[in-house]
C-alpha cells in the first residue's frame, strides 16, 4: 500500500510543476528596484570554500554553492545570462542523509526523485523554470530534516546565496517551495515576510498556527498541494486545517488549494 502511495506521489510531483511555476511567474511579474548588491563579475574574489563552481554534476546543469556557516546547496542558473531573475528556494523533506551526498537531491530515481532538483538534472523540468528561474536547493546533511535545525541557519544559507548571486537574481522575488517537512518549514519561514510567495506539498504540521503567525502570513500568496490518501501526514489534521485557518484570516484571494481526493 505504501509503495503504491509513493508511486502516486511521484507522479503528482512531476505533473504539478508546470502549474505552480506558471503561477509563481505571474506573482513575480512586478520587479522592484534593488541596490547595494555585488555584480556577478566580482565573484572571482569569492573564496573557493564559499563558491564551488567546479564541483558540478556530470551533466553540468547544477553546481554546488557552499556556505561554510550553514548548508551546501545545489544551484541552477539559466544559461541565457538573464538578470534580475526570480529565485526559487526548494526545501526537501526528511530522508536518509547518512551518505552525506548532496547529489542525492539530483537523482531522479532516488529518495528525492521527481522533486525539483532531480527534474532539473534530468532535463525533465518545464522550460519555464529552465529559462526564467534560478533554483537553490539546500541539503540537510547534518540530520534527517531541516525541521530539526535552527531556522536562522536556513535563513543564513538563503542570504549567502543572495549575496553571492548578485544581480543574477532579484531579491524582492524569492519564492519558497517545500515538500513534507520542507513544506512545514516553508510556512514557518513565510512568517518572516522575506519571501514573495510559497508552494507547499504534503504539509505536515498537525494543529493550528498561533494567531501571531497567521497575522504574519496575511496577504502572502500560498498554494497548497496534498493527497487525501497521505499515510504519513493525514490531510484532515494538516493541510485542511492550514487552508481553513488562513482563509478565515481574509486570505481567500491569495490561497490556492489543490486537494487530491
């Protein structure tokens, strides 16, 4: 039963990307002016311990961006040399990270298969992401889940990427996408109001968010995906509650819910 459920989830993961990426691009259409960010040409002075462009996958599609104070991440940048692109930060769920191999994120047949980094690596991601987004995928090598880590550590990782990428990205258009534990953490991070919008799949918090958190999430666009036959995070206690409480905060016009019954 669990095997069949996992296969269904994998199919759903792949089919949803075109939808949410198009939605993200629409949400990011208004670009704000940015200042005081370094130019890409200045990156030759960044130490190799900070930016490891030589550590590439066999396909040379993604590289490793390492922050010695937080996490290493897989980084995808379009080859068209566009500037001021929106950034997707993808947060994976719990898994067996005992091998301490970041390239697990890019394995289409592995435990993170059919999630965004593996779709990019296997050239199966929609053209909209390949041409119009930078994608940062941090890897939690120190444990099974980001959820067990300090939130400040992940925020530091994202800020490091913003500082490093310079004018390649528009820091006013940063989106969070999370799966499972990564979805739960994405909702938490959205309360910082540093991100334009979020997409969460298989959200896992069983309970109602505190009033202060709900207030901080007001008017932030969020698209929630969940399958009703989830055997890990029962939908009635997780995503159903999240969406209902957010809409009660007068957020109906910015909340989308794809519930697969």
